[in-house]
């Protein structure tokens, strides 16, 4: 009987450690998506564009003007989750842009359902090596968008390509950059 008590304590200790490990793994599972998104936003990894301010854009314009940075084609792409009853499209298919100059592009979204729906856009840039140089100043993708039944809206994106892109050897052969968005229904929305 005396030998059973240490075995029970040992089993309880192992069970407690296993439960703690399972809870830690569950917590890491929930934290992994926000941490990965933050990593991608900071580094441009996975085609995630950079977020810029108006003063960043003004500096880029001055650098581009003094360096003669050239132009690049930007293609716009749009899609929505299969279960989201929206029509989401770019207003233009491409723009030829001066590197370093602020540009504005528009997307349109229409809620084809009979109820208000909140959506959130995810985005990326291809080719991947262009992502660190693609800067968005204002974008509908920074916040959730709620569309009323039948409502259609034009959503702007204010962006620029950093003139330092021309100094990046990985960008030497890049003639076109694709900005792609996918709308998803917000998880906490009804």
C-alpha cells in the first residue's frame, strides 16, 4: 500500500504536466496567426505589403524625383471567399506608375445578400520580392468593411513603390507587380 502512494503522485504529476503542455500548445495555436501576420507585415514576407505614412510617401517622392527611378506596371486582382455573397472587383486592371509617386487605385464591392455583412480583406503582392517595396498609405484592408443589403461601394487604396526598389538586385527583372485582395466574412460578424 505504501508503494502505491508515490506511484499515484507520479501519475498525477505526469498528468498535470501533460495537461499544462496541451494548454500551452493550444495557446500557441491561437497566437500563431497574429504573430505570423505581424512578422509578415514587418518584413514583407509572403508578399505582405508594407504600411506607410504620408511623410514616408513624401520622402519617397523626393528620392524618386532626384534619382529618376523609372516606372513599373501594377496589376490589380480581387476575389472573395466562396461563402461571402459579395461581388468584389478592381475598378482598373492595371496602372503604369512612376516609382516613388503616390498612386490611387479603386476596388468596388457589392453586397448581393438581403442582410448587412461585415468583411475583411487580406492582401499580398507578387512577386514576393516586391512586397517590401510596396507601401500602402491608406487602404480599405486596414479595417473591416460593413455593407448593407444591396449596397455597392468604391474603396480606395493609396500606395507607392519605394524608389529603393531599383537598388534591389532581386527587383532587376520585375516589370509588373500584382496587388491581390481576398475578402472574407469577418469571424465575429453574424
